[in-house]
């Protein structure tokens, strides 16, 4: 909730300055001099809360202020004439600051000086919990040296700083890769070494064996000649000339560099990020690794020639702080990964546009540079972590919880029930943030109101017997109670059984509470008390909207921060309300997705808890999480976690008949509880939600927005699903594997979320309907064998275990493919292409290891994938170029050897060739048949050909499909449909060329139209009619995905929609067999 922001601004205006603040509360007196002080100077100091204390001797000054990040804190003069003052708690890491003495801004003589904001000034280091990675340690240290190089284009001698690794001076024959690292606006070439501590980060990484030694070059990016915010005025060409034509040749001539493109990288922060993006995209022949810290990114749609880009660029790394809206770059990174480009994203937890973000970003990026393998992406939502490996591990360890209600939810909204009503002392413009209980046959509501009379937020109380009485209920203003005057808002009401008292928890800014024996009499509430004796160091700078819930042993205080995080503290029941622990982060996200209005419940009849948190944008809506412990991990609820499919939002709310829609926001509110005590019990059979909304056309200052209260009632009542109910419900929908049991196996491509229990509703579909499954990604080379000698078996193992548990025939996909193969596979340690013999040895080692691991447990392998062009000729892949050596007699060798090695590793497993457009291109079907005949002529086992059949609403033609089936089956092998989906988008490419798949080609806003869904159903029926006709030839049909939201192709291509519901197409497919019978 945002009304606390107005309170802060109001203080500033009344103080008569811009951004003048008081340090809140008493500071912990454990201040220590900082690491950025001048030698021997005792100030500035930092305490355990992250507060900064400055001291300056200015006996004749009238006012002195401490200015950190544009926020000014008054300092007090002591008897000795010196001024001293404290800030509020600051973020971990480095901060620029200054002193303001009688209006003059001056550096603090106690600190070292750093260049930032276009000036030399003071800096202070707030110790970070993860500062070990840039600490000074007893390890070998590299050298940072200043160089001067001539620049003919600018007619100047320019400066750069060069970091050389610790062993640079030892082996004079050794050469090193180079990273060109750029600063941001207002800073210069000193920034990365002084503020960023990049040399210490590198020293520690090299000592720990986590990074390959390389040279770092830092030069001035010519950024500061433009005004702040004038980015559109910036012309990259002058600096590009300096870097590309002058500095790089100078570095290569004067340092022992590896001067080829694979061993040169560029990265930058903020405006340096922009420079990096422009220069690298213009010079793909110069740079192989790209690092973009804080700001824009590169998406697949930005790339003109994707084949060239994939060939040349080994890594695109994109990062930002969790408070910089990381959701902006996720779609771009996804598009790169879907195009087969090695792209990694990283989110620095609890940081914004600041040096701690960039230190952490460099720490991650450096470990990925000049390695011989691509890297997996780092999750950017829900749990941002410091280490990408930790992120992947955390994702795999998520608990498996079955959501006890069905999604998507649908709600019906009432008209406005409770409006702001003024009296003679209170001019009220809004009523919001309701908390509600049913007690003594009455509804009791406490809510926030804004009084233009008092110019602050306060609270009001009302009660009524029935909802029909709510519009006429009288408001009682809580500030009539002398104990509750002033800024009080966002109440949460409950009865604490151990004390036999009512508690009202609210925001003031720190969390406070008061008690009473009679909630119907606001005048009886006690004086407010703080939960914390002092604000904990881990408290966010702007905590928002507190609530309490208890289990059998502990009381929990939950709230959000204005930082995209959800926090919790706890104390033992017997100690409540005192003894709260320092807050910890329970859920991480970013501000647009996780903002305020949080509330947590225990779901009746289960061992699960439900948390709802309001999201900020595009309009206010609620997202949902579940957990089996209040101190445990919170898992987003599929189908109730997004703008398009929220727990409660305008996209799943309709207004009751006769009610004119009166809000677009579904904002801060509470579900109606089953009781009123501290356990916060929720009955899923009776879901109603009292919420705040406002007129769609309203705007202006937040405190004047006309919020009112309405009631949501679940449109489709949900209840807890027990096993008996699920079985009964499931029998109403025929299982596909039973429908087609007399025809062929039927299955889907399973992703990691499904087999690891993170998408239980998808797993339910799979278990019910499929008797075969293909691993969608986790058996591809880049995921299962990312670097030489290192295999990532866990996801593939889980896939096999899932299939075995649920009696499905597993299919491995894919051993040899031109895409999703690490670059190291085709090159030696120097980056030169492998010989035929070396690549065949590498292929054999991989196939032997992977096929051998699952020997006897897998039905078949897609041995070679997509080796043909659409005209039936062989694809000019690196497999063909290196192993074929341009010799016609060797053109099939990369295929033949792959089948030979797979058969040797598991003599009993079935082996397939797999490709797309076989059912639309007769030439390609002929080409696949030629592959089969070639292998057969050499006595090499091949059992089948997989027709991927990524179809469209108008293709394939029945005649072309028939031709493919007959042509391939004439070779004597099985013909299978291996990757079936139907693109609902009528424009764009056909088939499954992965380089053509991006946001533009998959965006399909019309896919849900009834006309499109009917065409989809008709096309599926047509295809299945042909497949059923050829059941003696076709032993298996596999859909490429389980439900629409997980499809790689976008739109509405599968039988189950994004909410796990069967579509017309499902029933059309079933009717093909039913009508035949």
C-alpha cells in the first residue's frame, strides 16, 4: 500500500527542504570505522543496522547535513563544535555521499575519494553479508596498472587501467583472453577497480579455481559529455572508434593477449551496458561474450542473422538488481534460449541500480567467461540467489505440494458496499485496506481512511448484520480514541486465544499493535505498542501491511517491503507479542509482481497454508502461494499467479448482473475467515473476498484516490479435493491411453517441472492420459553434458523414474542434433575446429555414456535429429562439415556413426531418425527414406522414423501426410508421430526450424477465438483420422507438450489449455475413435 509514501513526502515539505529525513529510531551503538576511510580516520562509521554516522569539525557552521543518495539527514553540533549525525539503514555495499555545510556540498575529509556523479567525492562501504567474494585475502594478487595510449580519432592521449592476473609475470609464453569492461554515466575508468573491486573479485575467483585467468581493460567510455538523462543524444561511433580501432590494437600489441574473437569479451554497467550492446552487435567478429549489467538486453528479434550470431557469440549474460524490475529482461533471455543461443540471466537479491548489483553481476559473469561450454539460465523470479548453481539446486529442491483447489478461479463482484462517509470532524475521500471477522452474529470491519482534515491516514470501524446492511453502516473513526491519533493504517484484526484478547495490528511505520476486550468499541483500544524494541537491521527500508498468523508453537508477523520481497518474523506463542525475530525474506520477486496487501491463512481440513499478495502492474491484482509450513518455502499456485490468470484480478472477475463495472483494480483486501482467532482458518467451500477498488478513470495523488469496498464471491465454488473426489471426477473424462489402446501408444513431451513435481496438475494430466513420454529437453547434449567430463544426470534420472513409476514407455531425445550442442563439442582447447577423428571420438564418448546409463530402462532413442533440409538434402551442420570432410562417400557418416555407437551402448534399445516437415515436404520424406536405406545397406540398425508433425490449421494436406507414411514405411521401419502440435497462428513460418521461433512468431492473441478453436479441433480430427487408418504402421503418437502454457510454439496448440482444461480439440480426437467404433 502506498499511503506511507505520501507521509514521507509530507515530512519533507514541512521541513522546507528537498529530501530531508530524520533517522528513524535509536541506533544500535556498535558503530565501526568503514573500510573506505582515509588511513587513521575514525569517521565515517557504520553499525550493524547499516546506518552511517558522519562527523565533521565545523564550529562556525549553522547547519550541517549528511547527504546519502540524495536523502539528507540533519547533524547535531556538540559542545566541542563538531557535528555528528546518523542516516537510516542503507543497502549493503558501496554508497556515494557528501556533507552539506550551510548549503555548500563538500566531500567528507574522513573518507577516500571516488569518481561518481561527474565529480570526485566521498564513498562509504556498508558491510554486506556476502562481502567475502570481494574481500582482501591472503591469495596471489594481480596487478592494476595505468596505461596511456594514443588516439588519433580524438587527437588525445587517453587513459586506461589494465588488470593482469597473478601469474601474468611468471610464464612469459602464456597468453590470456581479454575482457573490455565499461563503467556507467557519471563515472570513469577508475570505477570498476575502486568502487567495483573487480581486481579483488578476480584474485579470489582465480585462487578458488572458479574462473579462468584473463586480462581486464577499463577505459573511459566518453559518456559524461552528455547531460544526465540525455541518452538519445549519445552517439556510439566516436567511442567505438577509440575502442575498436585504437585501444584493442594497442592492448594486443603491448600485452600477451589471445587476440582472436573467441577470447575477447565486452561488458558494461548501465550506460556502459548500452555501449557494450551497440559495439558488440556491430562487431560480432571481435567479441564472443557479451555482459549487460542493469538496463536493456538483446532479444532474438534484435538479431539479423541468427546462424551467424549463434556461431560467433558464446554467451549473452544479462543481470540487474531485484529492485530494477528484472521481469523486463526475462522474455528477451527466453527468446535467445529458444533460438538456441547461450543466454544467462541473473538477479542480485535486495539491490537496485548500485555497485553491489554490479559486483555480484561481475562475480557471476567472470565464472562463465572463456569456458568451453554454454551455461544454464538462472531463475529470475520468486527466489533470486547469488549463485546460479544455487538457484538451479534450489529450484530442484522445491517441495511437491498438491494445490487443494482448482484453477483458474472465477469471481463475481458486488457493487460498492462500503463508501467513504464524512462527519463533522473527518472529511473522508477513501476507505481501504479492510480487515473483517464475523463475531456475535455481526460483521466487524476495520479499514484505513484518509482524512483531508487531519492530512493523514487513520482508521475507521463499522459493523452490520448482513451484507445488504453494509452500505448504511455508520463509520466510527478510531482517532477519537486518544491512544490512536496520528498516522495509523492497514489494520489486521484477530482474537488471540491464549490472552483472551482482541489484537489490532497496524502500520505506523513500524509494526504496532493494541488490544481490547470489545472490538465493537473502538474507544477501548489500548495505547499502541511496538513489536520490536528497535528496528532490526534486516527490516526493509519501507515495510508495508503487517499481519499475524499462528501455528501450534509460534506466532508469525508477515509483511512486504517496497522492494519486491515478502518478509516474516516469529516468536514463541508464550512470548507473543514480544520476542519477534529479525525479519527474513520468505519470498523474493520484484516490485511490480509482489507489492503489498499480503495476508496468510491456514486452509481448513489440510496441512497447507495459503498466502495472497497484491501485485502492482498492469493494474492491481492478487497472486497466490502455498506452503506446508509457515517457516517453510512458498510455492506459487499454478493458474493463480499471473496477470492473465490471477488468484483475483480483473481478468477473472465479472460484475454481478445489473452492476456497472466500477473498478479495474482488485486491491488490498481479506478473504472471509472460518472463525476469528489467530489461526486464520480459511474454508475453501465458502470463498468470499472483501476488497478495495476505485473508479477506472480516477487518478492523481495517491491519498486522494477514491477507494471503496466491494465483495467478491467465487463464481465456481471449489472444495478440497480428496482422492475419492479426484477419482470420481477423472472418470468423467476418457483417458486418451484407453481411447487409443487398440491403435497406438499415446504420450507427451515432459518438462522438468512436471517430472520433478513442480507442476502437479500437468502431472495429473500425464498420468491419466499417457502411456509413453519423451524428455523434452533434459537429455539434449547442452543440458545433460554441458562441459567435458561433466554430466548433469539428475533431471534425466527423474524423467526415467517418473515414467517407470507411472508405467510409461520412455523415449530419449536427442543424441545428435545441430542445435543445443555446446560449442566445445566442435573445437579443441585453442578454439580450433576438431578433426573428423576427434569429433567422432567425442560423439562416441557422449553416446556411450548417455545411452549406457539408461540401458534396459528406455524404449527408444531419437539418435539423430533434424539432419535434413526441406528439399531433402543434408543440413550443412558442423557434424556434416567435420565428419563428412566434404567427401560424397562420407556424407552420411555422422548419422551412421551415431546409430552405430548407440547400438553398441544398448543392443536392445530401438533407434530412430527424427525430423520435421516430413508430412509437408515430399522431397524431405524421400530424404529421410534415403537415410534409412543407407543405414540398412551398411548393416546398421535403425528401427523407425519420427515425423515431428508441427502442424498448422491448414497443413499438412492429407495427401502429403499419406505420402510420408507410405514412403517411410516402405523401407520396412516403424513410422511414429513424435512431436505433434498445431500452430494456431496463421502467419509466420511452417515447421519447427528453431531459429525462426521468437516472440514475433509465437505471439498469437487470437488463438482463443471460437473460430480458431473450431479449426484446431477440425485439424486434429483430420490428422487422427489418418493416423488411426494406419494403426498397423504407426506404433506411437506423442504430443510436444502437455498443456498450452508449456508449449514452445505459443498460441493454443495442444489438447489442454493453459488452465489444464480439455479443449474442443480433445473431444474431437476422442470422437475419431468413438465414431469408428
